[in-house]
C-alpha cells in the first residue's frame, strides 16, 4: 500500500442509498426481498465442475451480441436466455445460440421477465446503464450471479443502489463482477502495484485523456424507441459521455490514486462538434483535486477531428512517471528502483473481457464471492458523475456534494411497451 496515499475509509461506506422515485425499485426491493425464494448459488445447476453455467444475456445490441459469443467460446457457459427491448435484437442472439422463443424476452421489463421465467444461473447485463440498478437487483434477488458492464449507473442514487446490491450478493454467496478491461490487464496490474508501493515517490500531478471520434447513429432519435436505439447519445440513458465512455480513463486515474476519492472538482464542456443526434455533450474538461494538493487535468472529446486520440493517463511523482495508453504502452519511467518497462496489450478490449469472463466462471465454481471489482467500480462511477456535476453547474463540486446528491435521472419512457 502506498504510504504517501494510504487507503482511507471512503465516505461511500457511510451513506445509505436514497429512495429512488424511478419506479421506486429500491424501496420495493428492500421491503419485499424476504418474500422471494432465494436459490442458493451453491445449489443451482452450473456450479458443479462438469456443468455449464446457464447464462441469460440482458442487452442484445452490438456489444451484447459480441460478448455472448465470448461467453459461448469460453466453453463453460450455455447461453440460455436473451432479453432486449427490441424483438429483432433478441431474435438475432436466439438464432446464433439456438434458443427457443420461450427463451427470448422483449419490452422495457425484458430482464425481469427472463429472470422470473427461471432456468438461469447467471446474467450478463449489457443494457443501457440507466437500467442497471433495477436489473442487477432483480438478478441478485433471484439468486443469480451477475456480470455487469460499466458504467454501473447514471446517477449517485443508482451507484449506491448497485453498491448495496453487490454487497448483498456477497452475503448471499453470489458472484458480482464488473467488467473493466484495464483492471484485468497484466501490465496495468503490475504498474499500479508498483505505484501503490511508492515507485513514483510523492505524487505531484497527472493527466487523464479520452479523445475519440464520434459513434455511429442508428436511425431517427426523436422518438422514445429512437432514443433507445441511440442511447449512447442520450444524457439520461447513458449518463453522458463522461460517465458512459470516459469512465475508462477516470478509472485508471483513480486507480493510480489508490481509489481515494477526489477532494473537489471543477469542469466545463458542451456540444460543438456533434450536433445531429441526442443531447449528450461532445467534450468535457475538468480538474480533479486529490488530497495533498495533487491535481489531475482531464479532457475528453467525442467528435471527429484530424488529431491523435486515445485513452491516455500520465501520473507524475517526485521519482518517476506512470504512462499508460489503452491498447498501447504501459510503463513507469524513472531511475533505478522506479523504472518498469511494462508492455503493450493491443487486444485489451477483447482480452480484458475474455479474462473477466474466465474469472467470473472460476469464481462461481470456487464459490469465491469476495467480489473485488465492486468497490473500485462504484468509486470510479461516482468520480465520473462528480465531473459531470461540476461541468453541468459550472460550480466547484466537493466529494461531500457528490455523496449528498439525491438527483435521479428520469428517461420518461412511460409510452414504451413494458
């Protein structure tokens, strides 16, 4: 552990998730959980050495279909259900993995329908993050192991709800894994170990960048269904780009700081380069201040420009510098006792997911419910929301402001089929 930045008792452990108006799911889940029959994960099919884990896929879009193939390729899983709002997306997964119509589920409550039907040991939640808190809670209540895509949620109450669900999972013997690729990469892991052991000396300052071109638009986005198809451009469904996409670089930043929360943040941003779809901003700039006056500048863009991009982090100490590039070099520069050559992981996007799928499987079989990805993932999600709050308001936002936030985003999807 880094003596310069010792792990603190992070304030999220002292907070209770506020009651959420969004379908009042937190209140309902807390008061009715005892009414459900919980299947102990140690007893369900799929935990024996020679059995495959029956996995239900929640979210059958591009990444959902892709990750279902990775689960199937692992060999220890059977794709046993597909849930998506759109019938054609669920059907595409069903065709690929030979599911029957009774194993496909549609509508806003597709996940809950699939979970209630039974016949699963685990779920992979790859849906828009707006839905994650409810879907994860439903899965854990039903006794299912959870593989959850980042980000966890779009607002502070949602993050705290996920944290409670994850902690409940551990108490019930349920595996709960959050899929961050960098945290499964050997070079990132070793570099961070060295940083936490003091390789950089006293931390001074840093930079965190996520510069990328625009994403593809999927038809008209003005109707409720159009918004769902283009959820990555919708502030409420995605949490904006700083939460949905930029969380990768902010996670590395906070990992380097030993998962200690920032003291305060200032930021700005807006829409200037991508104006034809949704309401998400296309750039953010922030300054995060950590304890001991360590400042980290952050910037992101999501529009096309003739300039280099990438997910890049640089952390500078008195003895050396941590330099990371997602898919590129990960290294520590400095003198003897500091230098770490590291290496490159050009396939990190796929390889990280494959590693996490393997860990998920091994954890289920070993009944290992330490669930170490939960706390740092919640923290990074809150750090991203902190930057959004600062940029949206134009005010300095403290960590205390973040933890006191009760704002819940409402996507207003009442006209869509359940």
